[in-house]
């Protein structure tokens, strides 16, 4: 019988100090994973080091040299969750080149660099690991005001497919999850206005937004041995939003 638990799995989570990444870290810990957590918030990292027994690294993952140095000090990994990301919203007539560059730098380039280092390490240590990219429904459907963000998440899904092809021979699986609006504390505030909230809810067949744990548990599944034949998939966690 396949095992959904994550005992004896060492997993790196980027963007682990807030939002979906924080819930992923907590859920993986509950399932027995040993964690390495990347984030920018030193105070939150200190709390997670104590509460989850995690190895923590305060880092800006857009700094390629810092990422390379962090991996030089890291014990062997069995999994990676690329969750660090940013969103800067503007209508297309107001979009700024610098904003698009910042979005792509964090959501795509930095994730690619972290994945490169993780894959090199897994291969060098003979680990047949699993990588999960936290993408978005924005890669699958056009969202007004989200030009840079939609482009970045579409790029992340394309990256998932390329990584699946290139790393499969080493036994490394790569998948994406594509959540809808997920009710982290920040999202709850951002979507509190009924004028903004209600049209989006009306477009979701289940009629509600996702809870952070409803994203974290599918991520855990894809990291686990229960998903041992799943690679190259982009899994909507969207209540049916992208079905129409």
C-alpha cells in the first residue's frame, strides 16, 4: 500500500514564512517531514525553527550566489516546494516593465535557480525526489490586471513540464499545483470587498475560495510515495474555476 506520510523525507519549502508556504510547512511537519525553510522574515523563521524543529535560512532567493551558498551547507533533500512568489497588479495600459521584471525574477528565475541546485544535489546523492511548483489558476485563465502574474505562472507550468522531461531519468518527479484565491490572512483582506469578491465566487462552481490547507495537502500528496507515478501534471485546486 502506498504511503501518504512523509517520515524520512527532507523537504525544502521556499516562501515558508507567510501565506500558502507557511501552511505547507506546517502540514508537511504534521505528516512527519524534516523541513528546510527558506524565507525573508527572520522573526518568523526563528518561530518556525522552534515550533517545527526546522532548519531555516533567511535568504532572498533572487540572489543566485546566496542560493548556491545555502545549498553548500544543506543536508541531502528528498523534496522541494517552490512557493516563494510575488504579485504586482496593474491593468495592461498601466503596466510597468520594472514590475514585470520583478515578478518574473522571483516567480520564475529564482524558482529555476533553486530547482537547479536541488536537482543537482538530489542526483549527486542518488535521491529520487519530488518537486512541486506552486503555480496558480492564473496560468490557465486570463485574469484582468494580472498580466505579469499570469505570464509568470504560465512560465512556471512550462518549467514544470521541461523539468519533468529532463529529470525523469534520474527518478525525480516534478508537478505543479494551481490554486484559486486561497484565504490566507492577506487574501482575506484583499478579497473582503463584495464588489471584487462576488464575481470571482460566482465563477467558481463550488462557490467558495480555497483554504490554505486545501492547497497544502495536495502538495503533500505529490511529494509522497502515493504519487510515485505522477509527473508533469498541473493540478487545478480551484473548485472548478478553470472548467469553463
